[in-house]
């Protein structure tokens, strides 16, 4: 199975304190697991695929932040355009609903 070598290399890079190389082997490990699980045929394969798509396997925090911003702005647009609230109040409610603030 092709997963074992990547697991071992990932552990070795962690031991050697080579963080970037460890992340690279982590990505390769997940990509092999996704192929073995089947991209769409299993929940595990689909979850790994989505993780890669949404955050580049944990190497990007800008992609999830951008998607969070899009989610907030979609809520603001819905509140502002359809309920007659002012923009500031719609923004406040959009942030409050997104982050579940009380």
C-alpha cells in the first residue's frame, strides 16, 4: 500500500523538525488515501477532497477566511435587501448569525 511510505516520511520529517517537508508528505499521504477511498464513492474520500479544495490540506488559511467573508456578505445581502434593514444593522446581524453571538 502506498500510504505507509508517506506516513513514515511524515513522521521522520517531524522528528527532524522539518515542518514544511512534513506538511508536504502529509498532503501526499492524504491524496493517496483519497484515491484509495474513492473521490466520491465514500464519505472519507469526499471529505479529504473537500479539505484539499477548501484549505489546500491545511496549508492555506486565506481560502477559508475568504469563504467565511462570502458567507457573511451573503447573509448581509439577504438581510439588507429583503428585510429593509439599514446596512450597518444588516452587517451586525450577519456577523452575529455567522458567529452565533448573543
